[in-house]
């Protein structure tokens, strides 16, 4: 069909192109939905507001299941013809604790292009956005976005589709056009599990060493989360990495430590105080998780990797509100009135952030479900419930706190305020 970066009507001035599926947005949700659908023979067009560059660096912690999902996408390719970038990505899937969002997106994009060269029907339209949706006709109008972020009405083009997948993240741009067209409003309700509003995070790469320089004796379980003084802290070492360290008789462990911090921390402390405080907290967290035979340990800030250059040794603070909301419906259809259905995927049906929601994991699961839905392996009536159940299953909160859920919720709700008040004195103690 069409090649990338062309608009559909470029290929024919007279005929409006027809696709089975139109996807708005090319993040993890849009890319994986496209791969699932072209694999089952659907013709797909993606319209994205961005260029072909992938720039988002946030580190994504992928579950074992989702690492396998990605690796399986290229498991049938002969290693001798696999691209160097795909080989590197496979290695990174095997050994890296977190993988940057841009590397995941680039990998998925490469798979789309591979499918395209194999003759599958995928069209990619960059730097453009939808302008109008008509579900009765199954027609969409779209236009290019110019350098100033604006689009004009004179370069509009149109295409026909049977299914629209809204995968443009929490912008929910396509959905707003659907709402305009149908007069149907989708409600976004706060997630009842999301009790921690206005939470701020500090992230730091740390290195732990036994003071007696002996190899670590590691815990049997994942080395990741604790609730201290009402605030959640976690590390990014999982069972796989622990066993690797154990086999190698590791004397130092490098990992990411992340902790919630009160607002005071951002506004009223300096870099030295912050670093000192975070290292103390990291030490408490690690000591609490390690078997006591390890004795005393030393903790220092570690450079994440050489490529970080001057950013090494830096403590990174991430501030955002952890307010989650989810859509009351994730499939919109009226088969008596419309020729097209609308399906929400990824952050479009649930906004997430790195702590409370596993947005990328959700996006992959949604894509698999969408594949099954459009291949009629899932009844549309069950789809909303199924997606909600998947979101729930993948939410980090429920993963981390299976056993400690109530304690965590209570701690976050009732004690966070007290912690915030006592925080100035905690900082004072730590800097004296
Ligand atoms: C700091 C940070 C850390 C995170 N860590 C994790 C983690 O460890 N694990 C995890 O699972 N998740 C994590 N997340 C969340 C994760 O990044 C998101 O949940 C995930 O990217 C959602 O994917 P998506 O495809 O639904 O939406 P997005 O990634 O937002 O993609 C939407 C796409 O649509 C495009 N778009 C937007 N508007 C339009 C428009 N009008 N027209 C056309 N295209 C449009 C955008 O350019 C983008 O490419 C993290 C997020 C942050 C901010």
C-alpha cells in the first residue's frame, strides 16, 4: 500500500483510500495495535502528530511477560539477517533493568517497517492529525501540522475506515472528535486504587557495597518495595537480576532507587541535603530487604552509565501528580447507526504514570486484546470489562502491594501529611 510519510490521497488524486483500521497516535499503544492487526491481515493507517524521531527517554520497567512479548516479535527472523539494532535490543531486553521508551518505540517502528517491506498493508502519516470523524460514513479528514504547531484547512485529505483506534495518549484528540461527531461523552472516573495524589518522586542511581567487602547474600524474593513513614520507596532489582548477581558473587550492586518525597523536599532543600537524605533512605530500604548476615553496607550515588556524561552523580527529581483516571467505556459502537467502531487503547482509556500505572504494559495488553476483538475472538460486550481487568492486573500498585495493599493505602492516606510536617526536622537531622 502506501509508503511512510505520504498522505493517503498522494497515491491517488481521484480515489479516497479505504483501510480496515485507522489509528490515531504512534506511541506504544498505536505501534503494538498496528503490529497485531497487520499480522492478522488487516490494512492499517497510523496518523501521528510527530516526526519519525523517537526522543522520549523515560526508563520503562518491563515485566518478564512483556519482554517475551517483544522478543517473540522477531523470534522467527533468521539471526544472520537480523538488524544490528534489533540484536542490541534483544540483548537489552535480556539484561537491562529498564529500557528507555524511545528504544521500545524504535524497535516497534522497525518491526512495522519490516512488515511494510514484506508487503503488508501499513501506511504511516507523520506530522499530521485528524480533523474530523464521521462514524456514519466511516470517513476521517486529516491535515498536516506545520512548524508552528498549527494546521490549515486547505491541505485536508480524507480516508475511509471501519475501525478507529484512539491511541494518542492522554491528549485524547481522536476521542474528542468522536464525541463531537456522536454527541456521546465518555466519562473519565478517578481510579479508586489511586489514593496518592500530589506525590513527588526522587530517583537516583546508587551503588551498594558490604563494608567487609564480601559478596552479598541476597534475598529470596524481589528486591523492590517498602513503605517507610507513609511514603513508598522501591528499587529496580528483580529476581532475574538478583540470581545473576548471586551467581557472580557480586560485591557491589548498582540499581535505581526511587522514593516518594513530600513537596517540601522540592521547594526547601538544597542538592547536598537532598542527596544525603536520599542515600540514607536508600540505605534503610536496602538494609530492610537484605538478609542480616550482610552486616553494615555503604551506599553511594553511582553514574547510571558513561553516556550520561555530566549528568552522572545527579539526583533526579520527578514531580507529578499521581492522579489516575479511567474511561467508563473503551469501545464505542452503534452498529445500527454507524459504519465504524471506536476503540480506546493505552493512556487513552487510562492515564498512568510510572509509579502507579504500568502504562506501557497496559498498552501492549490492550493491543493483544484489540487484535482478538477485531478477529472476533472476543465478544465486544465483554471488551470493556476485559480491558479494565487487564489495567487492574497490570497496575504497579496491585503488583507491588498484593500483600501490603491495605497497609500502603492507609499509610499513604493517613500518614503522608504527618510526614510532610515532620520532614523539615528529618532533613535537619540528616544534614547535621
Ligand atoms: C517519567 C515516566 C516514567 C514512566 N515509566 C513507566 C514504566 O516504568 N512502565 C510503564 O509501563 N509505563 C511508564 N510510564 C508511562 C508510559 O510512558 C505511558 O503510559 C505510555 O507511554 C502510554 O502509551 P500510549 O501509546 O497510550 O500513549 P503515549 O505514549 O502518550 O503515545 C501517544 C502518541 O500519540 C501522539 N499524539 C498525541 N496527540 C496526537 C494527535 N493530536 N494526533 C496524532 N497523534 C497524537 C503522541 O505524539 C504520541 O506519539 C512512564 C511515564 C513517565 C512520564
